[in-house]
């Protein structure tokens, strides 16, 4: 007889994972290395450490160590908002009338409103430990910038955020949260950097782009003593830190002897999905267990499902290293859909390799379907989800409905990466019936892919 | 040797209180009854039940039953976001260098962003049980309206919210959350009610007031078959439901054998404070224990500290029953400070009686001091607090600093009622150094108090 499952499974604080799990250690085919865009040779630790913190460079390049200890200072910070609950969606199941058992790992339970804090605090810690004065970064939708501001406030590090100008103006509240946490927030492009001035001279009145903001942040990090650049997704180090999501979820399941049949996560750069699936994928890679793993991406930015597995630039400015990944081409500009965190043209190299090797599936979801699922979920489960997270909700509901048809009692886990408090302009459009869907044409995709380096 | 206290003390779901606690049962001097404004006689159950749900009228008038069972349906809903954590503010203590032990009960851990949901779900439940079609209410800042929308979505009740027009226009995001949860939100005054049309005719272009919104909500509730009016603070029934906050906090403390020396809460209409202190006040009333209990109110709206204990109207429109309470006069219009939830001219009748009888203290805090404390707290404890809650933070920090001077290891509990995601206009003003303080003059207060009924 099994124990009664509560609505929310909380681990004890002492059970917060003491190590991160590095999926690459169990991969037979390792993800392809980052290449120097000039020499086309793998980036060395020395090359990377001009831009990134030393310890993070080590983590970025480490393909063999399965478990990397989480420093105590980071674990102490984790205790302020972790363990995050693994929630049994009893109300959603009842409403759907499904025999499926639906669980979600809720990572929106902190002021940054998303899972981004898991890696932000780690990156800030290593910067502090290296004796740096501060870090620079870019932010679009603002989740990463907010998380990094919080982490830097905790370690009393300077934090310089370049925020895409259009977001700076349209999302003043995100900007104010960052300022409240002591970050300086500069609309990008700005007059404060060489690259910013150049772009402004060439394109007066531009509202900026993520690629431009990256360029400015990297310039400030490399031209100022005691600064480094940090990034909130795509990189291996970020997936490593985010493994805390999956490790906690698995520990919570283990407490009740539960094994999920399928794991569903939204996929932009891959930070959430890579973190959520990490320990489950580890078992799959080692042949110890099997799980269906499903990446959900927006129909407007379908890197896995319609992209190409090839070397490409990570930024639109084409100054960053080349990464082998599923990509739509660094010149591809996705439609202005409301899941800002899923608008990256590429994908984590690790997840790309795993997808290429058949360890996971990928599907797309249309924006209006995603918001319909978001609203349905909000009304029955109480939480207002972020548009990004709602991609996973949409597919979880679809799978639960299939179980209703077949009568199968499958156990579904999905990642609820964050809350939608700063996305109400999007909800308003949906409530007013004014939301569009956008699916790129084959011709558009071919055009962008034809420019791969 | 005592057990190690975690950062967050979570109760098990089975330990969510099964009954609410009714402070009035242990009060020797009962709060004075509501009076019919026409006859000046105590309101009868029959009179009240034209406006309120029957079961809620019973609770409103019940002065003798100490524990009232929480129906299972409500407890099931509570499980979606409760137990709320009792947090040990280790980081704040360290930063302050205080020997004090600081705890806060965090009630912002749900989409409504505040404790209001505790009573909203109870009121929606009783409305549903009575077979009603829906409920009406007013909202100013929007916390209560949001909570009620969520509760009504859960029980599939119609929810009509009259939102003060200026808030409707200035807080579009709050409005959209309510709409996402299926509520109809009408800017008040509106053309949809008789009283609204009358006010619009008399004051064309008015941006509305809480008093006017109450009048419209009551009119719709009483003129439509199957509707009742519900209210988020001040009333005894609301304090009863909110006792779940204090009961959980006490149970969490008891788990570790801890007894707080002082309990601090912000005070607007009294719903949070009355709920937080309930079981502690019970012990104090029964002579079983002593606690220092401190209400914190804004310097701009000081009902306890500068008001009069007298019968007054609860609304500016003077259509509601008379309540004996600490009041600044129903014609007093507080300055437009940013703690919208603390701008009520009066106070819960129960808390008023307890204050009058010397069972609690009250202090005021200035707006800029409150935001300074809010930002300080956000940076060390990670949570972005609501302006209302930050009044309690300010005084908790002051008390912890006193302990640093005296070396006393006092245990401080304060109520962190909610989050500040929808208050970033206020944070922006503070970050820009543009925030004002406002303290009413004696002459202003005398003028408003001279008009008491």
C-alpha cells in the first residue's frame, strides 16, 4: 500500500542536493566543443577565461566529472527559496477527468519569478570568490537580469545589465525590480560602449536586440578590470547548475517510490529543460531506466523541430564562439511572441547532441493554444504561469487527455519554470482575443539557414 | 539541546488547521455590535443576510464559539498554497548583526500575492454552498479582487468586481489577472448601477473612490437574484478566516519549542494583523502567556494612534452599518500613499476593542522609511515585499536593532503579508528619490472627526 501523496512534496532543507549532476559525463557522444570563430579551433580555457570566471570555465569544459559539489555558500542561498515543491496537480487531474497522474516542479517560487536564480547565484558566487568587482550581462524579457541582480545583491557584487531598449521601455517593472536589487540597468544600444555608439551611428533610433546587448555586455566585461561576463542559458555550466531542479524532483519522487513515465519541459536555450531532465536522462544514458522526454518549443521559433544541426554563432552580432547546435540561423529573427525566454535561434549543445542521438523528442505549440492552456491551468491550479512555462503545460494537458482516451494511468512530470506577473500585457491580448499566431514559412527558414557560417 | 531551525519551517499538509479560531470567544469585553444606520439598533442576522451569505452572517455574529471547523472543500483549496512557510530570517539577522531571532510568516506565496486568499476562498465556498450564482465586491489596490477572482474561478461562481476607476486605469495588470481568472471588472463609478449613474451625473469625470465602489457592489448584490456582497477586511468573519495564518505560525513554532516575544503586523482594516495574532492573543486573553503585540500603521493613515474610538460608517458613501472602531472619520481621505491596503479610515471592531483594552500597542511608520526597509529586506532575504507588509518589516528591523544595543536575544515574529510585483511604480519613485511622506495635521484630523455620526 502506497503512502498518500500530498498536494506539494517538499524535501527537507538538508536534502537540497549537495552536488550538481553533469549529464555530459554519462554521454557517449559528447557535445561538440565551442570553436574560436577566427581559428575554427576549440576554444581553450585560457581564451574563455578572458570573458568568463575561471571556475565557470572549468565547469564549461568538464565532460567527465559526473557530480560537482555545490559550495556551502550557494547551498545557504538555495535555502532561502529551495527546496522548490514538486506539486501533484490534483485539481487539474480532476478537472480533466484523466486517469493520468500529473506533477509539476514549480520553480517560480522566488522573487525573480523563474528558475534562473539557480544559476545566477552560482555564477555570482564564483565571481565573488575570484575577487571580481562585478559582472555584466544582457537581458531581454528580464528574468535572467532580475535573477542576477538578486544574486549580486546577496554577494555585494556590482551588476551591470544591458537591457534591450524596447524591453527597457516596455517592461519598466522588470527594470525597477533590478534597480531595487541595486543593479545598474542600461538600455541597449547605449552611448556607454564602443559597439553601442557604432550601432547607434549606423541605425539611429534602433530599439535594440539581444545580440547587440550581448556585444555591449561583453565589451564592458573585457574592457574593465575586475569584471566578467555571465550568461543565463545555453552554456553547459548553466545546465549543470540547473540540474538542481531535476535532482530535487527525482528525490521527491523517490520519497514516494514514484517513477514518471514522461518528462515535459519548454525549450528556449535549454537551461530549464536541461536542468529538469538531468538525473532522469542520466539513468537513461546509463541504461538504468527509460523515460519519454519531450521538449516543447514555440511554433514561432522551432529550433529542434525545423532547425539544422550545425555550427553557428550564439549571438546575432556574431562575436561569440561557434556552437554546434540545432539552429534556425543566427540571422533568424523570431516573431515578437510573448514567450521572450524561448526566442533564441539556437539550443544548448548538450541538448542538441542528445536530441540528435534520439534520447528525446521535440514538439511545437502555437501561442494561442499555449495561452489557452495557461488560463485553464491558472483557474484550476491557482498559479499564474509564465508564457514560457505554459508551453509545457499545453503538452502535459494534451498527454493527460490522451490518457483519458486510452485509460492509461501514466505519470507525467512537467517543469513549471516561472510565474507570469510581468507578462500581463500578453494575457490582456489573449483576454481581448487579439493574440496572433506566427509560424515561419519554409522559405524564411531556408533563407536564414543559408547564411550559416 | 534544541533542534536546528531550518530557514523555512513547513508544516505537513495534514497539519493545516482544521478549525479557525474566533478571538471574540475569549474576550471579556466583546467588540461592540454593528448598528443599523437608520434605527441605531444592532444589525440582526436577517438584516445582514440580505447583503451577506447566511453562513457568513452566522460567523459575523458568533461571539462565543472559540473554534469553527474549516470545511473540507476549503482545506483542499488551502492545500494548493498552504501551509505557508514560517521563515527564519537568518540572512537579515546576520546583516543586522543582531542577537535577535527574527521570523516571518510569509503569505505572499500564491498568485493573488497576499493573505487575502485565505478569506476569499471561504467566502466563495459559502456562497456556492448557498446555491448562489455569484458575488460582488469592490477593490482598490487589487489584492482582494484578485484573491476573490481566483476563489470564484475554483468554485465556478460569477465574480463581479468594481474597481476604483483610477486604479483600473493605473493598474491594468491587476485588472488583467482578475480577467484571466474569469472575473468581470468594471471601473467605478460606472453607468451600470443607479448609484454609479447618480455619482457620474453629480461629478462628471470623477476617478472614483472605494466608498463609491462599495455602493455599486452592494447595489448589484441586492438587486440581482442569486448574488451577495463580500468584503476582504474589517469584518469579524474575515479575521476568523485569517486566523489560519496565526494558527499555522504557532504550530510551526511549537514544533521547535519556540515562543515569540513580540508579534508585529501591519494594520489597515485589520485582516492580516487579526489573523496573525489570533492564537497568541487567545493565550494572552486567557492569561496563559504574554506577548508584546504591535500594530504598524502608515503615518499618513493613523487610525489607532491618532483616531477616536467611536461609532462611524465603514464607507465614505455612508450606506453601510455603523461600527464602533478606532476611526479617522469616514470623510477622512488619506494621502495617496503606496500602501493601498492600509488606506482605510477605520479598523476592525475586534482589534479596536483589544487595543482599547490595552492588549496591544500601535506605532506609525513613514512611507520613505518603509520603502528603505523594504529594499534592505529584499536584498538580503530575496523576497520583494508589498508596501503594506513593509510596515511590519520596518518595525521588526527597528526592534532587532534595539536588541543589538541591549544584547537581548528576543524572538520577533512579523507578518509578511504579500509581494510587491504590482507596486513597482512605487519602488520606481523610491529608487528615483521622488517619494514623499505625508502626515496629516491635527487640524485635518479634527475636521474629519468632527463629522462623526
